[in-house]
C-alpha cells in the first residue's frame, strides 16, 4: 500500500536543486511519478507527484520542508484521484497575439463555460519580430467532457479572438 503525495516547490533557481529534491525523495523510499518544473523570472517553480509508504510520508515531508532556499508544500492526494473513469477527450489550444492584460482570463472563461478542464498550460511573453512590440503565446491541453461539441467551443473562442487581437487554433488532440 502506498500514499500519493503532491509537492509544490518554489525557490531561488540554482544548479542542483532538482537533484537535491530527487535525492531526498529517494532517500525516504519515495517513487517519483510525474512532474512539471520551470524557471520563471529567475525563480524555480515545480510540482511533483510521488508515491511513498504511508509510514514514511511524514518523515519525507519534514525533510523536504527543511531544504535550504526552497519552500515546499506537501499535499496527500485523495485515494483514486489519479484514476478516473473513461479517458477524456483532449483538445489542444494554440494562441498568439499582441500582449495585453486579460487574454488568459477571456480564453479560460470560454473554456470553463463549456466545462473544459485545463490539463496543461504554458504561456510566455516574447518580443515580436522586427521590433513589433510584445507577443503573448499560449499552448494548452484541455479535457473535453462527453457531449461537448468542440466546434461550439471553437466558435466561442473565435468570437473573442478579434477583440483580443489574437490568432488561435483549437483541435482535437490525437
């Protein structure tokens, strides 16, 4: 029997940080299942899901919270949270346009209105080619509930695309 833990990690980015976290998990008998990590504005941010013997979970949590220069939050995942019923249909969303406040709020509002759940999202602001200002880029994967027509979601996104001055593409992910 194992317990699933979800860690959120935030700290000053530095070489070897992931190694220290991985070593601490391994030393306590944890099994690293999946993760997402990145550098944002000079800071390290990550999320890790792992399995561990329930008797060792508190010791691991204490050890992780004691790592220097890193804030670690540990959450026990509800039993069966990672497992689900039928696999969800997935859709991929790509968006690019002139940066301005509120783009993500508007786009995520359309997705939520149709019941789509964001599974993975990455965004960034970059320089436009030839000094054309700043561009906002977004890539996301969302689960689409049974009965939701992707064409209707796409149509609603296209309605806001002109106002947001963005180009977007929403497709079923294969």
